[in-house]
């Protein structure tokens, strides 16, 4: 999904009249945007409760505690997540500026088949991650 998003934005290129200025908003709207951004960020990089159960299944000894293995795994997972999300955010903002929607595929709009394929991948991901 994220690869489709940033590659499609890169292929489309920048809008001719793109503006990178700050979008004017009332104080209330700005506050709600901050809270929305915090919620989206915490959802993206959520420290799931499942991690505690995973750590409990890793063999642990005083010489090699499980927290070392968990730390390495967590760092790797966050780096992979960042490698997926940052190109989408940066290239989407480069292409559409302040007019980018929350879902960059809405800003992209076309080709409709590509947008549908990306959304289908999200559905497959959500179904596969349901526990």
C-alpha cells in the first residue's frame, strides 16, 4: 500500500501550483488537528500488548535476557514501519503540498484501478492481522 502510494505520487509529479505554506485554521481546528495527528501517530507506531506475550515465550537466562532480543526486534520493526511511512509522507507532501488529503490516494485520484488495488491490499492486511 505505502509503496503504491509514494511511487504513484512520484510518477505523477508535483502539481503546477503546489503550495507548501501552512494551512490557516482557527485555534480550535488547529487543536483538533494536533490531537488527530497524535492519534494517527500512536496508531501507526503502536506498542501492542501482544509484545508482552511474545517476550514471555522467548527463552531467557541471566546470561542472555529476553529483553535484549525484544529490543532488537522492536527496533527492527519500527525501522521497517518508518521505511514504509516516511517516503509516503514526504513524497505525498512534495507532490500535493498543503492540499494533500489524509489518505494520499484520495489526492492522487487516478488511475482508479491503482487506487482500488492499494485499498484492496489494505483490506487483505486488516483481515490477515485480525486476531
